[in-house]
C-alpha cells in the first residue's frame, strides 16, 4: 500500500511518460519507448486510495527533536505512550501498527509519540532504552509504566487502560 502511495505521489508531480501496463503493478519496471503514453491519458485505478485524516494520524506523531519531545510529550496534558523504535527492528514493525490501532481506539484520551532511536539517541539514553521496541507510558511528564518487546492486543489494551485510569 505504501508503494502505491509513493507511486501515486510520483505520478502526480512527474512530467515523464509511464507505461500503461505497469500501473496495475507496484513494480519499478523499465519504460520502453513503444509502450509510452502521455501522462494526461493515464487514469488511476479505482483501488488507489487518497490520503485521509483518521484518528490514528491525529493521536500519533513522530518526534522531531529534543524540544519537540519536551513540548509534545513531557508538557502534554494528556497521557502519552512513547514508542522507542528503529527502522531495522523487525519486532518494532509488528508492534508499531498494533499500538497505533489501540491508541486510536481510545478516541483521543491518550496520545502516541514515536521516537526513532537512531535519530534521537540522546532521548533513548535519557530514558534508559537498552532494547527496542521499548514503550513508555508518561503522565504529567513522568514515566508511570514501561514494557520492552511485543505485546498482543489484549495486553496493549490493559496497558492503555491502566495509563488512562478510571
């Protein structure tokens, strides 16, 4: 799905001509002059979705730097789940979407901050992250709970309920 979105963005800004036969696939096949048509004659397949604002995007955000972390997490009025992850981490790729889904189910009662440890090693050291994925539960700027590794949806729901409270 992400490849289709990237392809669609590429098609919307590119003045190049692309082969019609390759639009149904998400591959980067080479373009041959005999199969090229002007970009204005290409219609996008119905299966391509547009970007939309969903609860996941309103409650989940990526940390940009230390001051952003301070403003959006430490000074937050709402409880915040902080997901320390890395691009190369397989378990992080499993936990991340699962955690985003569970945070979105809370309907804005809790926020989720995503921190890439390769980009923000200072934050990882400050919060004693020694393995990824590590998830912190923060309330009023203090760490109130923490877990390391993958959890199933029931365990994540219990973790969030404990953070939100009664």
